[in-house]
């Protein structure tokens, strides 16, 4: 079973028109000062809620930003900056959509809701899955999509998929082969959407490190019809053991 730890809200709902903090400093390039206590034990993951509404066009907006508290270490600030940028980018995209809409409501206005879950085990690795839900006023139905953020707190940097594996290994085809086989077993009409699981970086952009394996998320329409919803595939680490870099971010997740 996948362990999902959802962060708690900070003080309930934020005041209307609250903005994502913009005064987060750039990530320092100098090495952090060693301490006796690991950094991840000195911080806690909290939620900064955002609510906003507007007229002409009408809309309602909600979001949660994961932020680390308890230390001003530049690596902590780096995570907070990265998480804030993820949420801000999606809010900006939603508002750009609003700019092209009629100021007269068609139904009940548009909406945006973005929440997150922490999927990784306690430790240096922070693997965040953001789930966004949008409705464009007048559309037949809402739509959803996911965004992921994987961050190595000890190193103070985001993790790319390739960093999990040994150099010069064909990890993407291996991941795709497993996902294609798993999706093919489901009653979702995968054969009509199989291109969405081809071994390309874009198709496998949404991934998370969990205690039980590498979690791949496919958005609606990517590998199945909208009615089937998003599809997730959990790949056990044992399946990828020959390619996992023991010195990489998965070193503590999979021990041969």
C-alpha cells in the first residue's frame, strides 16, 4: 500500500486574494554547514493556503503550497521556492485562460483547485504530487491533471528521473514496458491511447518516489478516455533493481 502523508493546513483558509510569497531567496551555491542533526529532522512540512475570487469573468481559486518551516538553511529555501513556483505557474495558466473568456457568466463561473500530497517516506527526499482541478465556465465537464516535484533536501536540488538510475542505462524503455503491460490489463481502452505510454520524457513527466515503488501518473486522456479518469502505475523497485543507482536518491529505498 502506498503511504500518503497529506500535510496539515496552516491556520485554515487564507484571506481572499492572498498571494504566493515572492521574497524567497535564490538557492545558495555554497555548501551548507554540517550539523549533528540531519536537516530533515529540523523542519516540518506545512501548508500555506490561498483563496481568491473575481468577477468579469467570474472565478473561484483555491490552492495549497507545501512549505518547509523550522530552518533558514538555503536548501530549505530552495524547496520552498521550487514548490511555490509550481503552484504559481499553474495559477498563471488558469488566469491566462480566464483572459480569453467572456465577462458574462455562462453557467456559474470558472474554478481552480490545487492540492498536494507527500508520497515519500520521512527523510531527505520530498516527493510531492499536486492534483489540480479546473472548470472553464460553459464547458461540458471539469478537467484534472497532475504535477510532481521531487526534491533532495540534503543536496538542495530537484531530482530528475535520470538521477535515480545508473548512467547509460535504458531506464525509460524499462519503465514504459512495465507501464504498458499493466495498462493493457485494464478495461480502459488502452489500445486506442497507447501512444501516451511510449517511452518519452513527456509521457513520464509525472513520477513520485514512494515507500513501495516508483509511482507513475498518467493524466486523463493520456492513456485512456476521460471517463476512465487518471491512471497510476506503481513499479516495484525490485523490477528496476539492476538499473537503480545505489548512490542516488533511491539508494535508501532499494537495497539489493
